[in-house]
């Protein structure tokens, strides 16, 4: 009795599995068609709004909106959405509206590939993403295989722009590391430097490694080189103590702001008063909840975007973003915003039409990306080289009286 | 169908028939999927998920060997997967030029991954399996974290002078011009060739099943289970407890290593994070095993497949999917294992099957 029951249960489950497989195939198609219908209705709405071309562009985006890096993915999601809405309101790319679909990757390589495949099922034509580096590399292998145009707003590892279909908006990690060392060296900020970095984080260790090699060229002396990992990133007293004992004049923090806020607070408690210098990961420091912003006084950071810059573009972006999402945008949101506008510029330059398939669009954009120059939030006259790297100048800002001030 | 024929003709015993059903289930699923893929009925998402499904099925079966058959709780199974993934990926990258044939290279990579994970399993197992109770769970948990953290600080590069290794940073490697960094600390390994396919995955599942099911039904397997059921009794009849425990544990670890090989050769970027090789993953695999039934190999595969598919199928719900996934998990656990519901299912839903069965038996 029991065994036959098991057998039948097993068979039933096999069938259920097969059914699930087919069902999800079918299920996805129905969602596709509904999406298609939504697109049609959207397009119909646009024709009344004065657009002439048929169809829409399908712009996909991937990033983490759950998990430990959700804050960056959420910023990218919002920033890109804002740009898409603005472009659509102004008539779209060459008169064609954009459809936008954002998929969660949880900051995981495997999930990122799943997200990419989901977007492919949705007939995505261009991809903004992914937000974090390791997933970006994994998706890159797939997108280059499919010849899908990929522009990552914030994937800063070198390999994120490895293939010719991949471009990025942010600086690469080595670029930031080298630029930081050069900036400190050229402005004679300090000669004895301590570093506290996250050895388990790609971004942090990428900057750290390049900083070390460039520091030697700049005549900087690394007196303490202390690492922590994602598993013990709440108590930094050991690292701070070592930095203090080494007599460092400047502490370089190539890390994200959540840990930096703790380091600043703990350094203050331990009576370690020194100069802190960081990269774009520190952007967001002033918005940490319950963080005493006086602790961040005089902290310097190298970032392409400062939310309180006074140029028209930034002011407009920050106001719109705050109105819609109720928070001050960080650099990730700005990168994503620029990414969407870069795609718009490149698509218009290359004469892309929405009836082209992803591969054709990619071939056109690969060329036209190198021909455009846009004034974005994260840099003026941004240009791209064929290897996917952006050409823009890093800006250093200093926190004075609780606000970023350009240096 | 073939099972009933088998049973009629050869009067197979209960376990052999049950095993054949398990193999048949995998093969049937493979054939169905292949037909659907060839017919173009499968979405890109599903195609992308086929290899992960194989990976997690193998993981679940291998963990079931430790938890269900050996009766020890291992919370660091993802650590063995990590060992397999990194060692095989390293092998593939080093041999990229030496062995140009992808098939042979991947075959050797699987062996390398399985062997290194087995070695890791033995190293952990020797001191720990002598202990009793929950110590194994604690030590394996620690082991998984140690592996993940060690992998995150290894820098390994290759140039004309040979291999260089450092635990500090990439510049310490002192590579020559044109040297290639293979393991780059937290950035892991990039550019592993994508050799894993669904067919290879299914073959590996079948091999895993073959190893595990045969082990269970062998003399050694009975010894292992006797250790699980009553350690003192087993010892008193002269069974070498440590030997059999270590045997099961090492086999389980090496199979996890095989899953790791598939994992690393499916994605071009391999990093050891909390998400993929941390204890979250280990516990996720334990969930597959518990849901599928501890000691029930077939159940492990089914639950691994369902629970891997579920979050992807729920993508339509956006961020709510995490919540829904958790609720579905709770409901499934209750449905499967709550005593009241087990009674309920016995009384109601399977009644029809019972009557059919008796008919079948009468007919035969």
C-alpha cells in the first residue's frame, strides 16, 4: 500500500513538474501578450500625444531591489524611471515612446542571469544594467552572446565593459583608485596614509589595489593597510586603532557609506581626529539615518555627482527625484539617469527605429555611442571610447557644514 | 508504464523498483524538456534555469546523503560546493590552452572539483565525525564560512615564471608584463568557459543518483544507516563507525563539489558571496532536503526543482515575491509534514489511487 502510494505520489509530482514547466512557458507568453497589449495601448495613447513612429522601445534594467545591496538597485531603478518618464513626456526617443521594465537580481550572479532571461522573454531591445559588478560580468557573457546593447550605470569592475556591446557610465574601480592617489599626491593632502577597506567587496578591493600601486608613484607612504569583510563590518576599533598608532595623516576609505558612517563615529569615540578621504561609495553619507553629520565634517570624497550642486540639470533632477520618491538621490540614481539619456542620444544619432531587433540596434549603438557627447549629471561632455569606458573628469567634494562643497 | 512491465516480468524488489522510478522521473523530465525546447515552447528564462535546476538537485541529493542516510546535520554544504566551483574553475582557466577540447577539459574539471571537495570533506570530517550530536552542524557551519572567507582573500596569478599566490592583494603577486590574474580576491574568477549544459547536468544527476542509491543499498550503506539508527548497537557488532561516517560524508562532499563545478561553468563570473556559498545557501539546500523528505532521495530532487523554480515564476509579483515565496514554503511544509494533514491526505485525496491500485493488482 505504502509503496504504491509513494510511487503514485512520485508520478503525480513528475506530472506536476512537467505541467509546471509547460505552464510557465505558456504563462510567460500570456504575460508577454498582455505586456504587448499594454504597449499597444500606450502607443495608441502616444499617437494622440503627437508621436509619429509606430511601436515602442523596450528598455530593460537589472539591479538588486532586495538583499544587502538593494539601496543601490533601488536608486538606479528610480533614476532610470525618472529619465524614461521625462523622455516619454518630451516625445520619446526620436518620437518613439520607451517602455521600461526593471528586474530584481538580488545582487546575485545567478539571479541576474535569470533576470536577463526574463527581460529577453519580454523582447527587450536595450539593457541598462546591471547595478553591481559581479552580476554585470555574468550578464555580460550572456548579452555579448546575444549581441544585446548593455550600458551599466554603476558596474565598476574592469570586466564589466569587457565585451564590445558593453558600456558604462561610472568610472572603473582602478580609475577611481588611481585618481584618488593622484589627487592626494598632487594636492599634497598627506604623505602618511592609512587605508581601511572591505576585502570581501569587489568595488572596495578594486579601488584599494590600484590605489596601492599608484600611491607608490605619487610618493605616498601607506602606513597601515587594514581590511574588514562583509561578515564583520560593524566594529572597526581594531582597524582604527592600527591606523591611529601608525601616525597616519589621512585615512583613505574606499568603501560604502554605511560602513564609513560607523568608522567615523568610532574614530571620534576613540579620539582619532584625522583627515578622511573616500570615493563615490561615500556619497550618501549625509543621508544615513541617525547619523550625526558633524562627524562627517571635512570628509573629502571623489565623486562625479553631488546632490547639492547648483547647476540647472542637477537642481532639476534632485527636485524631481525628491518629489517622486521622497529622498535625495545618490550617485547611482544619477548614473542611471545619465545612462538612459546616453542611450537616447546614441539611438537618435544612429537612427535606430523600434522595429529593429536587439542585435541590429546593438550594432548601431556600438558605433554611435562613441560619437555622442552628452552633458549629464555625472559629468559634462561625457564621451565614450569603443572599449566602453566613459571619458569624464572626477570631481572632489568636501563636506563643510553638513553639505557637499566643491573643492 | 515500463515500471509495471518490469515488475511483472522480473519481479523486482521494492527498492529496485523505487530506484527505477527515480531514474525514470529524471529521464522523463529530461525528455519532456528537450521536446519542449526543440519545439520552441520554452522561454529564455526557463532555458537559463535548466542548469541551476540540475545544480540544486545534485546538491539536495548529496546533502540528503549526509542528513538522511548518515543522520548528521551539515550546515556547510555550500562550502563544499564553493571548493568544487573554485578548484574546477581554476583548473579550466589554467588548462584553457593546454587542453583545447572543451569536452575533455570539462570532464577533467568535474573530476578535479569532485576530488578537491572530497578532500575538503575528509579534512573536516576526520576530527568532527568522531564527535557526537550537533557538533558536526556547528563545525560545518563554521567550515562553510571559513571557505568563503579564505577564497575571498586568495590572489592567484600566472605568468611565464609559473603560478604566484598571495593572501594580501593583487600587487603582491609581482606578475610580469602580460601575466594573468586568475583568482582576484573578492572579485573571484572571471571568464570561466561556459561548458555546463542541461544534458551534462542531467547526466550528472543520474550519476549522482546511481552513486547514492547504490551506496544506500550496499553493505556499506546498511552499515552507515545502522550507525545512524543506533550507534552503540552498530559499534557492538564491530562496525567501524568513523570509517563509515567519513565515507558517507566524503561522498556527499564530492557530489556537492560536482554541483559546484556545474555552477562555476554556467556563469562567467564566480565570486564567493553570502548569497551563493554562504550559510543562507546551505540552509536553503537543507530546506530542499527537509521538504522533500529526509532520507527520500526522489523527494529531494522534486523539492529542489520546485523551490528553485518558484521564486523565478513569482517574478510577476515584483518585490512581493519574497513574501509569497516564504508563505508558499510554509504552506508546503505544513501540507507535507503536519500530522493532521498527513492523516487528511491519507483519508481523502489518495483514496481513488488506492482503489485503482487494487484494481491493478487484481488485473496482474
